[in-house]
C-alpha cells in the first residue's frame, strides 16, 4: 500500500491515497501506522478518498462536504475518528496538489465538520476557511500539576482553551487532562496559551487520542478565539513548538494560514497492517 508523510508546523500525518474507498482502515491499523517505533509514526492518519466513495453517512451538520470531490478521513493516532483537523486539511491540500489530483489553487475539502475552503497562497502557505467558531461557556481541566480554567470552544471539534499567566513551557502536559464528562461528553483537546506580545500568543496542546503534539490547527484557532473578546475581530500570530500560524477572526468565522510540507513517499509492507 502506498503512503506519504507530511506535516503542518510539525503536526505530522501518515497520508493514505484511497480514491475509491477500498481500504479497510481499522483502529488497530491506524495505531500501527502511527507507532513511532514500530510503524511510520505520526499524530494521525489522513485517508485521501473521493467523497462519493467514503462508504459511510456524513455526520449531522456536515452535508456541505457532499459538494467536495475529495474527503479528508482523519483518524487520531489511537485509531479514533475525529471530526476536523486544521493542520491536517493543509497537509491534505498540499498532497492533492503535489500528487496531481488537483491543479487549481482554491478548492473545497470535505471533512466530518463539513466543507472547508482552501486557498494556496503565492508563498506556498495554505489558508483554510475553518468555518464558524462557537463559544460554549467556561470550563476547567485537571492537569498533572495544575488546574486550568478556560473557554469551551467548538471549531467543528471540541476544545478547552485556557489562558495561563506564565510561559507555556512551564505547564506539565505529560498526563491526559481530566475533564468534566458532562461538559465534554466526547472529550476535548486542551490548549494552554499565554500572550507574549501584541497580537502574539504561544500555545501548547494535549490532543484527545494523540497526547501532546507539536501543533494543532483547530487548537490554534480555539486559543485565538479564547484570547479575543466576543463579537470582535482579530488577527493573531500563534507560536507552537512546531512553528507559527496566523489566525484571522471575523464575523464569518476563522481562517488559518500556515505551512504544509510533504516529506516522503513509500510503500507500507503488508505485515504492518496484519492487525
């Protein structure tokens, strides 16, 4: 089976071209592919499938994805299914262009959160229209050494974005955050962010199903939204361990701009997928 490897601000993915929906992508196989010692290694898997060949009904609210030729079937490193991945959409778009599947520089990508409009910029960065950002109230999480408080944010997937009063490098994210299951029935990504300058944030994230990652596109948007007074627009540069992205917030929602790189292509031996 062919694969590619790519990353967006070092949020890295195994990319599986499956245009006709022929792959049986079980959770065990996803976990094997993402294993950094015994597999290829990655924060998740991006299955590149035509929307008409997805082989499953779209979730409620995702009907706009039907208008897109290509669908990003995203799986977390533990094999669980995720609704949306901002860095993943950029890497997915880069793969479609580099592999010759698409030639235009503006197109839609289907996700379980609906269609996401993608624009390839002149400098090679990719901008994703992330859609509406919804504030859902306050929340808290118990970390390894801290209790953090923040805003519950939906970017098509659930987040708890928490402002902290010290450098984010000092926060212990080694343990899975404890969340109120009533507030987060499906779990959530937990972001800690700190304002380091005018319109500049630094952020770290613990992603459900993956652990701490070097970057998270939807988390970057959630942190920017949590740092912005409600009903106001803003532009933020957000620094993560893997690099930097820009978030533009306005009345229409959010746009996420950043790099996306394909670093390798190869063949997966069948033994890795025997589970």
